[in-house]
C-alpha cells in the first residue's frame, strides 16, 4: 500500500515536471522508476531425493525456519536500499551457519574425513566475481569469495592460499572440527560402506543423495542490480581435491544484469560440463528465451540428456523468479516482486 502511494506520488511529480514536454517521455520515466524499485530474492538449500515421507514434521519445520530466516534477512537488506550483493552474502551466511545444510557448518565429509568448502559470488552490473575452493578453516566461505572479488585482483583462490588470504583480510577462521556433524559423518560411513561392497565408482546412485544441502541465493536490488552466490561442502566421499560446480563461475553461479542471476545445485560434474548457469543466461541473451523457458530447457532437457540431475534458482532483470529442478525436491524460498513469501521443499506432485 505504502509502495503504491509512493509510486503514485513519483508519477504525479514526474507528470508535473514534464508539463509541456512530450507526454511519452514522462511515461518512460515512470516506467524506469517502477522497474528500478522492483525487489526480489530467492534461495535454495539443495536438490535431491527429497521426499515428504522421509522427512519428519519436526525436521520439516526446522528446515523451513532457517529458510525463512535466511530469505527474510536478505529481503530486509533490499527493502532498506541495500545491495543485492549484501543480501546474497547475508542470506547465504545464515544457511552456512546452520548445521542442517551442506555448506559451512554441516558440510559433507571427503573420503579422508575432512570438510573442504567451495563458494562463489558474482554481481550482474560489473560481472565481477569471486570464488574459493577446498578451504577447511574459513567459517563463511561466501564472505571469502566476496573478499576475493572485492579485495584482490583474482577471481578464484584455492586451499592454503585462499586461507592465507582469508587471514590477511581478517575473516573469521575456525578449527576444522567446527564443521563436524554426526549426521554427515554417518553419511560418509554409509557411502564408504557401499564403496567397499560394490567396488564401483564413488558416484554410486545413492552417493548423490548423501549430500543435498548446497546453498545459494539470487537477489535483485532497488537499483536493478542482480547478484548470485553459491556455497557448498561438495559431494560426500569426494576424493583427490575434487572441486564441483559451486565455485565455478558460469557453472554453479552466474549473474548478468541484462539477463539473469543463477545459483545451481546438483551433481556438480554435469553442471561444469554443461556450463549450466551461463547456458541459461546465454539462451536468454542470444535466443530471446525467458528465464523460465531457458531454465526449463537446461534442467529438463539438456542436463538429463547428459545424465545429470539437480536444479537452479534464478531472477531476471524484471524480478521474475524461477525455481526449476529435475529431482524429487529442492529446498527453496523466495520473496517475489509483490512481496509474497514462499517456502517449499518438495516437487508439486508430492
Ligand atoms: N553441486 C554441488 C557439488 O557438486 C553439490 C550440490 O549442489 O548438492 O559440489
């Protein structure tokens, strides 16, 4: 209501200022004003075999409570005139600090029983980006990714070097023990047991489901700037310094003000090979598809054709939100351009 009155006043003011001028000019200005005021935010916390029958009411409530806190905190920043970058970082930090998700505290374990964290962030106005891979002592990898973007001339840093940089810029470091959770350790044991029983690749059909909980956020701020970010512990039982799509710009994260912002989750190897986040943006840019059409094509056609699964969240420059996945569920929440909150865990047919 307040917003409507605000826009009405702006419209009247612009009309008054333009008296005597070409009337179509004032209409254009009002249009620009309205588009610039559009806000939207969407988050995800992983896609996979997420079935209602496997999640108790109390766990469902626990997931939804953190999702709501995260999306509302980001939105509040946008409402107060903050940047989409601040909103994305804030929302993701809340998810990283929760043991429920596969990012920060609660990250999955590698084959060696360690937690190696990946994250990336990108802003659509400048196409600046920052990413980190394989860090083990940084409490909030998304904040380190942002520091790489803003406080270094590089885009991506890995392992010890990234941690030295984190120390230099004064980020919070923790003992690697901080990331330990019982449930993720049990998931590692299950994966390793299957491994030794089958002697097949560690990407057995169940390993994918031992990891859901990667987190991401995309936001559009009052100035029309889109930002996107993603943070993860990767895949349970990963080996040999494996790095997934989440810290790879164009695969797990992408943002371009003239198309969209995207954060992805799923089987990372396929998202890297399909350059999934950028592919959606490219289809919008070069083929004129809408965000929803491009995301449907990539997630429901191109990704499964390669054998991959997962999903994406995205926002276009008009504030339209897309949440698309080819798994049975994806933890997601959004506040759209009308201010409507939505929190969902499962696909619509469950
Ligand atoms: N994409 C992440 C990775 O492969 C995992 C996930 O999103 O669940 O590292």
